[in-house]
C-alpha cells in the first residue's frame, strides 16, 4: 500500500513523448539480490527468474512495467532485509557504496548517481544503557528501522519506459568490497505510479 503522501503526489495523467497517459495504479517495485563480502558491483532489475514475489515484483528482464506502459518514479529506497547489519558493516556497505540509475531507452541517460547512504535506513542515535560497562555507561544504538527514501520531483527524466529500459547498479569498488561480514540480501525499491496510454 502506498504512503498517502505518495499517492497524493502522483498526477492522474501525464504526457510523455507526445503520448497521453492515465494513472493505472500506485506501485512499489522491488528487486532483491544477495551481496557477499567480496562483491564490488551488483546490477539489479535484470530478471525475476527464481525469485519470490516478496523478493522481486517488477515486470521482467530490465523492465519495471510492461512495454506499453510507463512508470513515474517519486521515491527510491535501499535496505537489507535478511539480517541486521553491525555498525562497522553499515558504515562500509552504505557509507562507501554507491548506486547508478540509468534509463537506456529511447536514449541512454543517467537519472541519479549517489552514495547508497542517501537512500538507506540510517543511524538514529538514541541512547541506551550499555550493560557491558561496569559503570553503566550510555552508548548509542544503531536504529535500523528509520526509513530513508530519496524523493524526486516528477519530471520527464524520472519516467521509466516499459520494456527493457532500466539499468540500476550498486558499486562498492571504493572500499574494494562491500564490507559485510557475511552475505546479506539487499533490496532496491522504486515507489511511484504505473501509467497506461489513455483510451486503452
């Protein structure tokens, strides 16, 4: 279910490359891939093969939605779903990791390139009691529940055409590895709306 603010932000109709489209439904499209300690690059939204619906719900190979439709992206999010990362893991994985989001048709163009921490759950430094310290010192806990999403204004360059049009890659080459102690399932989610040609 879409966040109410997200649904309200979706235009009911839009024009893209001289075609008129009507909002079909709000969508949360995701892909999940396992990242290992030595992984330096991982491409998402390549295929849904052998994945459960909770892991991947985009249309098909390199396609967020079917060929005749378009997808308007309003928000982008990345998180680990398989386990809780330790502080040192988080700092390398999200702090030194980056992503590149490209649309490959009708022309190849970069939409967004940022540090992964921009679209990831971040530290909420609330204070807790550290029982391992005899003096009952206070330490900062790593809050994995804070939802960090990158929000976009709805412009034509945030529209992903249907069919083989998406190229989304995460990269950890700066740290020469992901910084993980063990494998983790990374989820990339696009939040927005699917549109169909008006009059279909």
